[in-house]
């Protein structure tokens, strides 16, 4: 029985081998095929100050977008989870409404909205909140706003599913036991939704690392790694360097999630140890 | 049995210190045009084990939800030890509750679950540890303190839920079908456990179930609910022996029930002669008016079958239509001659008891005190 159960991986393997593993292998091979000797591209990626800044920007923007999406998405998911019937359907529909327009168009829209003479600055100037226009575009602020706006639905859906799966008797039990609504949330709802929060954050973070159109339009002076890869591959035709960049991003992502997973396991073990006090 | 008696005797003193008296005044719940609970009033004494039974949709869980505080009553008061708790939010009511699916926090260990209500109340750490140990000892699960709820069986989870609901000495303990998810054997065992637990705590318990046997085993008093109203409240014995309505008679145990066609005037010895549908005549003792439109009811074990039935005030001959030996009793369905009434009969088998076969002709009868009148 046990031996046969790995057959269940077969569909996934059939999908991932030609469409993910094979291209990655090609890129991996490509990254070692430069004219400057084996591994020279990797040395360059790690040592080149410009490239390191680009990598830092990419991960910084992705992390900020993840945090902002979580802060905005969690309350939205919480409210949606409490809606019933028709209102719940309407709520989900509204969350996905922006998808009817392409990312390019929505990024352009933010460019106009956040421009130096755009409506956002006009309004803020008009009501006297600011004296000079805010520079959204050239410092990454506008980019993070636009990316967060695009990513919020991707974090709302997994959290919403998590919240809906929580037995309504659990917060109710906490209430009967003496917890006010805030403590009910902290003791029951929040911890039980954490696995889904982790899923949502992963989706947002990984997707944010690969954004191309939005940073191209709204990034200003700020370059992210996808722009750099595109430039190397399409304009400078340095495929080995572009490949090495891609591999480095993949490795960094894997390392980050491995650390995250380890810390989760550690905290779970601590939780069990803590309860041992009473044993 | 002996053990049970001595147990309740030793807990008599602790009971005095225990639970709160609850009085419910005209409590009701309306949803748009639907009355889930009609205005209901009931007094529950301190330390009482009060069961509410009824079919699903009869309003028993709604009533419990209003006492716990997660359902807002449309009107009425719930007075616990002289204080109306309806305006109080759920988390200040200091009520204990055991849910049907236990509602243990899956991400917390057994000890953390049981400690939770004390933690909220700001009890000192050492004190919490001590009381959690005591509480787990009371449900005999000390060894499981660091387990997660998912690692426990249904019965063990139920006992943890009991420990958690009682560790802060709540004024009342509510239980909503707590044994509903357990299998038969475990249910019987847990009934004993709950009874012992309640007696040790001396708590006032309000217990909702749809299982009449469970209610009869556990409760001092039972309320039977139907269509949002308590149709009858009383001890298990009084409900079984003096049901006031056809609904109660049929809900609690078995009964043969017949519409009454005519009734004579009441005699000096409080008896009267009634005619049942089908023409059978019977003499019954009645405090109530046994007039037409009402029902006569007899429990299966009150009917005598065999030669001994001949001398009774109501004596008939009948034909056995069904005969079934079950552990502890012999069950018959007997049709009265010339009347067509079908009676359910239960006889206790002793070593010389004759078992009547299907189709055989038998004497059957009962005394004037065995039949009761149902007002509706």
C-alpha cells in the first residue's frame, strides 16, 4: 500500500517535469556556460555592488508588499468570513472585480493616479494636508502601493478559507469561558488562521519577486531583478548572467522558506514544552 | 447501586456550597414570524440537575443558547442567584458550557485548554498549575496534560471539556447534547461520569439532549419541549407515570393510547367508566375529568398477561399478534377481542414465566390505577 501511494505524485510530476524542472535544468546549465570560466557569473552576481542592490530592492519590495497585503487583506477576509449567503457572494465578486482589467492597465492607472500632478496629489494639496506633491513614483512608494493593490486578493482568498473552516463553536467556547471579543480573536481565530496566513504570504511574496510590468512603469529609479534579467537576456544577450540571476533568486527564495518552516516547527515544539509545565 | 448511594451521601455537604439557583421569566425568542421559544418560565433550584429534552427543532438548544449568551432573547429575564444576566455579555456571565463537539482549542494542549479560563481571569501561574492538576485528576486524565486534543479519544475529549467548563467554578454548567457524538457503550460510561462529576461539584446543571433515557438517568427534573414550549416539567417518574399529554406519553417510553368516546360520571371512589374507540369499556381511577376528546394511556409493563389477569378490575381476552423475547423482557402486541384495540405489553421473564406464542388466545387486564388520562 505504502509503496503504491507515491503513484499519487504522478500527475504533479507529469506537470512539473516538462514545465518547471526541465526549464530550470536548462537555465542551470546555461548559467555555467559563460566565456569567463565556470562559476564566473555567480561570482559577479555576489560581488557586483549594482546587482546586489537590485537583489536587495527586489526582496525588500516583495517583503513590504507581503506585509502591506497581510495588514489590508486580513481584515477584509475577516469581514467577508462573517458575511452570509448573497452578501458573501457579492463580497468575493467585488474582491476579484479588478482582475477584469490587465495588470498593465492597472499599473498605468496607478501611474496616473500617483503622478506628481495626479488626482491623489491634487486632493492632498487641495485639502491642505501637504504643501508639496508627494513623489510616489521615483522612490518605490508608488510601486509598493500598486503591487499591494494587485496582490491583496491573493492573500484574502486563502485567509478567508481558513477563517471559514474555523468551527464557530470555538470562539463561542472562548467567550463562555470568559474571553472578550478581542481575546477570542487572539486566542482562537488568529492562531487557527495562521497556516492560511502563511500560505497567503508565500503566494504574495513569491509572486512579488517576479513582478515585471508594474516595476517597469512605477519603479522610477528602482530596478528589480526581473527587469535586470530581461535586460541581460533581451538587450545585452548575456544569457549566462541572466540565468545565474534567476538561479540565485530561486535559491534565496528556497532558503527563506526553509528558515520560515524551521521557525514554525521550533515554535510548535516550544508550545508543547510550555504545556509540559503542568504535567 | 450501593456505591452510588454512598457517593451521593458524601457529597451532600459539598452540594450546599455549589451551584446557583436559576429562574427564567417569560423568556422567548422570535425570528421574524417564527417563535423558536414561546414565553417560558421555569425555576431551577441550586444544585439541581435539570434536563431539557425534545425532538430537534423544539427550541431546546435555542433556550440553552440564550442562557449561555450567544443568542439574544426577544424578551424575558434569566435570573441567576438574584441577578438578571440577560444584559450581560456572554464573557461576563461566568457560566460553564460543554458543547456537543467539545469545542476544545485544537492548537492548545490539554493543560492549556483547561488553564485557559483561569488565564483569562488573571489567576497566578502557580495557582493555575495547581488547579489544572486537580481538575485533570477529577476527570482522571492527569497523565494526558501535555497531549494535544486531537491525540485523545472522544470520551477523553469530553472529559477535558468537562474539566475546562468547571475549573473556574461557574455558577451554572450548561451541556448541549454532550454525549451525542459518542457510541452507545461510551455514552453509558460517560453518563455515570457526568453524574459523579456533578455530584462532586454540586453544580447546577442544565442539560439538553434528545435522548430520553439519558435524561431520565441523569436528571432530577426534566422539561419536555415541543414547538418552543415546555409542555411538562417534572421528575423522570412523574413524567413517565403521569404524563399530561399524548406527546409526553409517547416521547418518554412506550405507551398504548386510545381516544375516549364516552365517560360516565365520577363515582364516590374516584373511579369512572369510560368507553374507548372500538367499544372497549374500562374502569379507571381519575383525579381529572376523563371526558370525550381526551385519551386513555397505559404503559406496557402495567398490563398483566396470563391467568392472573382474570381477577383484575379490567379483564379482557385477546389474541397475541406479536411475541418477541428481548433480553430482560418479553414484548407482546395483543389485540382485544371484539374491539380491535392493539395493546403493547411487556412482561418480566422469570424462571417459570410462560411465553405466549403469536396467534394464541390470552387473558389480559389491569387495575383501576394503571390507566391514566391524557388531557390532550
